[in-house]
């Protein structure tokens, strides 16, 4: 019997389709990743509304204030008191005036004497926040020279 | 003298794919881990310079359109009132409010449209979601034909807070 001598061959897989797919995935994730909303706090359960639409032109001078409750994993409130979230710090709404005063100083230093008037306070408040606290926050802000406010809500798509 | 030419053999240079694939996978994993699916957020603008809160300035020819929102003890909606008329407290209360304000505003070429202002007067403990619903119902509607937002009132303000007694 004669044996045919087989040549040892190294199979090189074609990488091109895989690289194509991986680049497509990277492009997808880069597009959907939102780096802008870094100031939004996930603990805040915003109300939703059909008319809530993102502004056509992005605001330049913005101070985001997140108001919400301490909630457990099931989403139930563990504390009836609403707080302003600043990282891990929880500030009662009525005590926020001192912080607003600092923000006023910073805005004036950065943008001039009218800087504080041009700055918009974006209020991201939990749907169950007592309205009186939002009004108190607006009043405290007015006392520190802020005039523009925006009430944030999730866009409801029907 | 005979010239000798060195014969250069054509060699195929293969690019090293392994490091690129490593980096690409690192990038992919980074984007996958940092991805947060955030619902689209919108907002309602409110201009409230100090001193204009709940004061009817004589310079303003048209008084604000007052919307009163009352709350139950637990913060749920007890009622919506528009010009002293109760519009109920069910899901349709804000639709009624929208219709009433639409009637008041009238045609979109109303010359006083830019001067109209809505004042939301809510109980202190009312849940904020109802205020958003009232602001939304007072300022415009979504066209059923085009799905576009039609805004008829741009100015919204709040009455002073109704602090609980004591």
C-alpha cells in the first residue's frame, strides 16, 4: 500500500468579518453612550409628560439640582423627607440657600455680574416631592439672584 | 565587469492583528460597561425674577391665568380649579384644563398671546407630578395629526408656597 504524504497546513481564520462586526458594535456603543447627563441622579424618579421635550439649543450655563427620596431596592421610600442629592451628601431643601450663595459667587466670578441671571437652574425632582419644597427652592434661588428655571420630566411617548 | 544584481524577493508583510483586536475588544468592553440607558428628558421653562412672584404688577395689562391645585393629606390630587370652577380630580381633569385654556387663548394669532401667563397655585404637600401635569396642560398640547408640540403659553410662574400652619 502506498500512503499519500499529506502536507501539514495551518488554517488561518478570516478575521475581516469579525473585525467589521466589532467595529460596528463599538460605533453603536459610542453613539448611544450619553456622556452629557452626568449630573442626572438615578435616585430621582422623574414625573413623565408628553410635552416634556429636550430644549432645541443646549443651555450653556446650567445648575442641576436633584431632589428625591431615599428609596430601597424595591423603590419604596425609606425616609419621608425629600433631600437634594449632591453625590453622597443629602441636603434638606430648606438648607440649600448656603450652597446657592456659593454658586452665585462662582457664577459671578466666571461669567461676570450678570452671570447668575443667565444661569438656568434645572430642577430634577422626584414625582412625589411636595410641591411646596420646589417652590421653596425657587424662592431661595431667587433670593440669590437666579431667575431662570426649568422643570425636568421624562418624555412620555404614547 | 559583470554587474550582479541582487534579486529582491517580493515578501508579503502581514500586519499583526492580535494587538489591534486586543485594543478593540477593550474598547468594546469599556463602552458596554459604561452604557446607561437613560430615558429622554425634557423640560418646562419658568422665568421667575425676584419680585414678580404672585404680585400683579400694574405694568402687566393682562392678569395671570390662575390654576389652583388642591391636595389630599397624602399628597394626591384633590382637585383642579380654573377660574373658581372645579374641573375634578380624575385623569381627565388636566384634559379639561387644557381645553379651558385652549378656549381662553382662542386663536393662535391672538395678539395678547405673548403676554399671557399662567400662575400655578398648589397646596404645599401636593405631589410634584400633578404640577408638571398642570404646567403641561396649561402651556400646550400634542397635535394628534403631526405629533408635534403646539405651545400657546410660554410664561409660567408659581404662586408663593402655601406653608402649612404651625
